[in-house]
């Protein structure tokens, strides 16, 4: 009867799988970095290439601390992720969209590694492999930091640039600028309304007529009063 595998056996198998995954990444990342248009994104990929080489060295030390020979076992999971990344690199897109695709592919790889290293740290702690825990935790922290950096770059402008291009944002901005630069025609003066002018003139004539009538009426009254007073003196 075959002996059953133990958690230690599973731990060693996971180490070998992760070791191979890191080896695959060291071959793929330079091409990914070269394809990036954003200087900050390219720098992030180049930094992670160096970190990945250091992570392979840590895994070697973990194997040695357990009395195991450092060797990998083909990681199908990482191979599939990198195959998808290769397909993304072959897409004919604008620069911002390509950068967004590169970030998405890189974060798939990062999340895969974070899951692997999280498991390795937990198992090493459970079995009391203190040196392995320390080394593996360092790598897990680096993977998390890289993932956060990629998210920051995506949310800091790359995704929005790609979205604007997808919805004609540049064309819309140009149309708006042209509209603002086009001089507006001068406002046409409205002619004065005839009714308002005639009313004003009519009002003035009515005042003059009333004034004239008042003068005429007053004069007639004075003459009539004068005649009455003269007649009274004669009588």
C-alpha cells in the first residue's frame, strides 16, 4: 500500500510549482516592460524583474533550509496566464489601451503568486519552519506592493485615457475648442416700436391741449367777471 502524502509533501510540491512560476516570469517580464508606453508603468515592470530574481533566490534558500534540492515543477497556472498576456501583446490597440491590457495581465500573475505565497506562509507557520516563513513573507509583501502599484497606475490615469479614446474623448474636446474659438456674430439692434413713440407724442399733445383750454377758460371767466362788475357800478 502506497504511503499517503503529508502536508510537508504538499508544501514541497507547492514550492516547486512556485519556483517554476517565477522562472517563467523572468522570461516574460522583459517583453511586457518593453511594450509599455507609460514611463511609470515600464519602470514598475523593470523593478519587478529585479524583485522576481530576488524571489527566486529566496526560494532557493527555503529549499536549502528544508534539506531539499532547488528545482521546479512545471506550473500550468502561470503558463496559462502568460499565454493570455502574449495574446494581449499581439492586439492592435492604441498605447493607453495596451498599457491597460498589460496591467490586467500582470495583475493576474500577481494575484496567482499572492495566493501561492499566502498558502506557503500559512503551511510553513503551521509546521514550524520559521526561516521559511520569514523568507516567504518577504516575497508575499513584495507581490502585494507590486499589485498596489499597478492598481495605482491604472486608476491614476491609464484606464481613463483608454476610456476617453474608446468613446471619442479627444474628438469631442477638439470640437469644443473649435466652438469656443469661433467668433460669435454681433447682436442686431432692435428698431424702436412705433406705438411707444406715438404714445409719448400723443401724451404731450394732450397736455398742451389741456393747458390751452385752461388758459382760454380762465380768460373768458375774467372778461365775464369784468363786465358784470362794470354793469353793477353803472346801475
